[in-house]
């Protein structure tokens, strides 16, 4: 590949190269510069500079041709803005797309100068004073004159320290969730919490239709420049902007058409053909029929040693941190869902044109990253796939996600977002000024209550340490589930760096406690149970312990342990007089009732074993079971007599014959049955031809009863 071809490849990836004297300027989208590309760029540096200068390409290579347009013409929304406008029409007064950021300020803050600086930001960036109205049924941008930014000042000095922090979080949450009116409001507002004479918390809230993460860095930097200049009585130091966001929106609509649009669409149509519409993660709650956006966030800090090992793996495998973490996240989703076709959304800065680098606005785009995890590849093999997929996606990143959904027209559902439900983000937007407003500062976290997707993993690297934040939809997941997911992700990363050649199905994700539970505790099936006692003897022991407790109930009838014991004893004595002996089989064909339980216990107490006959069985099956078991005595109910083959059987109708049975003794009948004696014979379904009787001893029932934890 010659140098000209190499430059073309960089442009395809969204990497813009220009010269500044003997230096190269490189503007690249999110984490696209792999170690190989960086190395090759360094090796070709002199040749690239010479090529750009000799071909008059310097400072033009990255030019996109965005030009200012007349404000008298109709100004369309960008594709991304149009989606947020549409969502706002569906659910007005929503705060789902508010972008809040709060910072603690310590020192001598001049509130009047702060107001003037914020007003200067609004004057500098048209997008912050742009409203969205409809004309002929279509949304358009309406740029208004600059006006003061609302700064609500809230005094919290009267609260003690603990209560003060509670009030801080409460106020920040309330203020950050105040909705914007897109037709009339400035897209920026502020709130200043005064904690003491020299301590404040400044909350800035913007609507996503006018801002993104990159924009927040620009805002703090320019706010500081304006504040310090005005504090010293100097004029506005910000140079005029050659273009504004409205110019970009017009350019995007014109540029993304024809051959450019076709090329982008063909790639994505092929890449997302027959994509699985839903990632089916195991959720704690059923998915609502209509998607909700209420969420929460949990954060986990990876150790410095693990963070270093992950970065070392990136260098060794020639992948970026973004690619490696994305691959690990997709492995986690694969292990949770058992789906091999894993689709994840991911945001990119979307600032491929030099002209927009210093603009506040909504430029971010969403890429749909699909990877095939079938065949149980090693993580190293998967990482190679992810690298290729990611670079291809970067090369076709100009198609807005909203336009992609419109063109693909995927299967839609009100219960989940289209194309993907899990998002991955690596935070690497430009670092804001070290000391905004030249005061002692500290970022203040704001409790998240919004989740745009089922699950979002956002990773930030600070001072060499990785911080993973998990935002989840609270209509689907419990906090404990997401906390466990974060632990599993960390263990997965540890397993990956320990052996990247291990297959993705073999990589560890469980904690030591979970492995102990799964492999040891749940497999420890030994249980202590009475090996030498019959079922009726165990029942009699319970009678001694709780004679007056309810033993059985059916519909509106019930028997205590004492009553059930007495009635079954009477039946046992009656059966003994009929000649039933130890080990003899007694048939029982009775509808579900209290009588059924009395009969079962009575048969066991006399030393016999019962053969259950379901009244709903076909008559020929009942005949076969009676003949095969050689039953001589049958316990039943009067209403079932006509359906039963009673020839050559001693039949006892426990309902009509109970007057006679009740004359027997209520005392326990002593028999010599043992735990090895047969308690009942159960016949199979007969799927192999004829039903077969299976003998079950008393001790088998005891083992089952004492080995199972019943939940009542």
C-alpha cells in the first residue's frame, strides 16, 4: 500500500490528516487509532507531509466544505435532532434527554461575572438559543436573539453538613429533571447552590438536542476563558466561529445523499441482514409492553493492576482499549443470554470535520456493532473479529443511526429499542480545563434516574484506573442483579488477561462463592433422614408433637393430627379383621378428599401397601392394574362402584361403610412393617407397551421428604 492509498484508508476510517509546518495534525473518531495505525503513521510521517504539501492537500485533506448558509432560508434539523424532536412530540415534558453536570466550586466566586460568562456562551453558540417549531408539518430550527441564561440560586447554608449533602442531592436531582420546552426555552440553564460564603455547586443542564459529551468539555473551557477575561475587565476572548450548528445540519442533509448515502446503506444493510431483533438477557421482571426509561446506575472500579494488564493485552494484540472492552462486554452478554449473534450499540463523537471541532451541538452518532460468537472461539480470535468489525463500522460511520433505522425498517416493538438494547461507551471526550473558573473544583455525581436502553456499560480511564458504570432499566433489573453483573465482568476480564487463548465459553465469570455454591453446595445431596422408620410411624410422632394442629384440609373440611390419626387407626383395625397382612397390596380408587388421606394412612398402619387407581383412568387400564397387582381388597367411594371391575374383590366404600368402620378401636395398631417394607406400587404410563408396577419402600419416601426443602 503506497502512502496515497494509506491516506485514503485513513479518510475512510474518519481520520483527518493535515499539516502544521513540519508537524502532522491528526483528528480521529473515538478510539479508532490502533497501535498499528499509529506506528505506520509515524513511519510515514515525512512522506505524508511531503505528499500533502506537493499536492496542495495540506489543510484541505480534512476539509468537508461546510459553508455558512443564510438565516433567511428554512433551516432543517440534523438527523439526530429530528429523532429527539419526534420523541419530544410523543412524550412532552420529559427529562429523559437532559444532560446535567455539576461541579463544586471553592473560592471567591463572582456570581455576576459567572452570569455574564454564561450569557457569552449562549451568544457564541447559536445552537443554545435555537428553538424547534413546525412549518408545513415539518420541524425547523428557529434561531433566536441572545438572552440571559437562567441561573437559579438556592441557599443551603442553613443546613448542617449531613443534612446539607442530602439537600444537595435532592436539589440536583430535581433541577436536573426539569423538562425543556423545545419551542421557547434556551437549551441551557443553570442552578447555583450556595453551601457557604466560599463554597458553591454549579449545575449546568442542557438538552441533548443541542449538546453532547464533547460539548460539555468545550463549554467548561470557554466558560473559564470568558469568566477570567471578564473578571479582569477584558473583552470577550472567543474568536468568531466560521460556522454554526445550523450550517452543519444543512450540509449534512445535502451531503448525505446520492452515491454517498448508497455506499453507506449498502454496507449496513449487509452487516445487519437478518439481525436478531432482541437481546434476551435474563431479567428480574417481565418486559413491559411499552418501554419505560426509568433507570439507575452502579459503578465498579477495577484495580490498578487489572487496568494495567488490560492495557498491556491491548498493546500485545494490536487492539485499542475500546475494542478489547467491547469484546469482553459482548462475551458477557453471550454468556448471560446464550445467544451467539450479539449486537451492541456504541456512540462515536461524530466530529469528522475540522470545522465542527469547537462547536457545541449534537454530533454524536450511534454505531451498531454486530459480532458472531458461534463456534466457541478463543478471546484472542474474537478480539480480531471485533477489531475488524469496529474498523469497518468506523469507515461507514457517517450514516446517522436514525437514518439507518428509517432505511432498514427493522422489526419494531413498543417494548424495546430497535436493532440493539445494550450500549457500550468508552469515555474519552476531551478533558475539561483542570480548574474551571480558576477555583478549586470537584465534580459532583448526580443520581441517574434515566435509562435509554435495557443496559449500558460506560467505562472511563482516569489515572490509569478503569471505572465501569452500569446504567440499567429498573423495570427489568434489580440492583443486586446488576451489582452481580459488574462482579462477573471484572472476573471475566481477569480471566481474559490471564489466558486470552482460552475459549469464550471457558472463561471464568462466577465469583469464588458462586463457584463453591454451584460445584460443591448444590451437589452435596447427602441428607440425614430416619432410615429405620415407616411413614406412618413418622406421622404418629408428629401427632404426639402437635395433636391439635391442622393436618389436612380440603375445600371447607379439615382434620387435626389427632383426628386423622384416630380415623386411620380405625380403618387399620377394620382392614386387619378382613385379613389384610404385612406386605399385602390394597387398591385405592377415591376422588381427592379427606377420605383419601385416611385410607392411605390406614393401609400403611396395617402393614399393607397401596396401589393408587385414578378414577379417570380407562376401565381396561384399571382392570389390568388390579389383575397384575393381584389386589384382593379395594377401597373406593359409592359413586365410583359402577365404573370399577369389582368381581372377586372385597370392596369397601369408605363413605357409606364408615358407620361400621367407626366402631373399631382408635388406638395405634402394632404391626411389624419396617422401613424396607413396600409402601406403594405406582404404575408407569405404559409408553413401552404395558404399564409396569414400580415398588417404593418407606425409606425411599423418607429420603425424599427429608431431602427436599419445601417452601410454604
